[in-house]
């Protein structure tokens, strides 16, 4: 899997900072994940479904990027998450 480009102004020693809590700490029970579309950096538990259930294999896209890729599917996924 190719390395993700970390934005230079992300802060932290290695540039990995959760945009929600501003923490640089990730661990196996709450990993920090990267959106493959926009480089959003966030803890899995801070983002919510589906990340709290499991980290997907391969690419992962935040809701905003996912909706750009598949607008009709994103609406149905978002509706399920909000229930």
C-alpha cells in the first residue's frame, strides 16, 4: 500500500494529528485513519460509523469525498449512519 502524503502544516512530531481532538496519539483500539481523497486525519472513534465497527481494508473515503465519488450511494449510507 503506498504511503499517504502528510500535509506539512499538520503539526505533531510526525505530522499526524487528529483534526477533531488535536491529539497525536493513536493505538490499536483507536487508530488514526487517513481519507484517501482529501487526507483528512482522524481517530476512528471520533469519526463514527463505519469506522467504529471496523477499519476497512484498502482505500477509505470520508463522507465528503465519498459523496463526490458516488452521490446517490452516499446519501443512503449517510441516512443509515444518522439513524
